[in-house]
């Protein structure tokens, strides 16, 4: 992938109806690791896209979309293999992906196993300011990145800092006992605000204050939140709030025996920076 391919990548997610991904999603991947961003073409026609994100011990494959005219051909498997080979060449021990239900069986043939469902929720929480929540600042980034590394399991400060700089109004921290014990970040999608990550270490019932504080600055645009089904706390918070309805889930799948980021109970919501 090159910078001139970003418009094509955006057209792929738009035509697929994906609400959370935008042109900037791919621009971030390209800026982080251009060698892991792939485009399929044939006879000068662009046919598909896929991204592989390498961290130190783990990696993520995502954004795999093939144009309708090329589906059922070699394009999807070729892109997927390219991404896997790229991560394996870097000696990545654990590779994760979110696969739609219809594709889960195919990923299993490539050695992936189903960990849990990756749930998607859409809703418009009532805005409510909290004295314990404030806007994230530049000075908070070091603390946020350290907390994220401890909770999520890999250093993804590049994506967190980029999200803060691009959408600072959607980045908030929760302060308990004089110290940051949680944060939430989000970015504009198509007709939604894509939430994630949402990390919280304090009393769980207070975690929703970050959601409601975020709603104060989204001007009524619905929030879209991804939650791993294995995180019972996150599921209960979302369900008990009554603010959200569930959308079609996918499967969080993993290949390899290394650590799998994002399974810590503090990781309440996934998002582009949470996946990679």
C-alpha cells in the first residue's frame, strides 16, 4: 500500500458498510508499518486490501476486504497469506484477528482457533458530566501509554498518541484518589463515533462515567463499542445500562502460543488502537 491507495482502501470499507473504519484508519496503519499494508491488483485494477500490524510478541490481521468482482478467486487468500507470512517473518508468536462468522471456518483451516465472540454495540447514552472525568491532556499521555501497556499487553503508544492528536475532544481520563485509573478514546466514523480503547482499573460501576462524559461532546452521534464476550464486566456494564443494542458479532480468533493482548479484564472495549 502507498499513500495514493488510501482512497481505494476507504472505498472498500465504505462499500462493505463498515462504520468504524475511515481513510485515517488506513493512514495510521501505513504510518506505523507500511510494509504490513497490502493491496491486491491485477491488470492495473485494484482488487482488495489487508493490513498486518506487528508488535513485539503479537500481531493483528485486519481490514481484509476484496472487491465484489474479485470474490471467489485467489485474491482474498493471497492477501491473507501475505499478511500472515509478513508477521511470521518477524517471528510474531501470537496472531489475532476478528473474523465474521461466515469466514471463521476458513480461518480455522489456517490454524486459528475461536477465543470468544467479538460483540458490537450501538447506542446513544445520555450525556452526563462527572467530577471524576476530565479531558485528556498532553501531559497525560505518558501515564495513559504506561497503563495501556500494563493492561493491554503490548506497546501501542503510536496509535494512542495519534488518536489523541487527531481527536482530542474524544479522549477523556478518569481520576480516582488523585491518580488516573481509567481512560477512554474515540474517533469519528461514518455516522458513528467509534469507541476504543476503554481501559478502567477503578470501581467498575464508575466506568460508565467515561461513556457518559464522552457523550457530552459527541452531539448526539451514536457510539459504536466493541466488547469481547469473555469480558463479563464490560458485557454487564453495557447490557445493564440499557443504552445500547447489539449488532452482528464476529469471532476473535488467535493462532500461536504466545500472549494474546486485550484479554485482561481492565480492557473493557476494543477499537482500532486495541486491535492494532
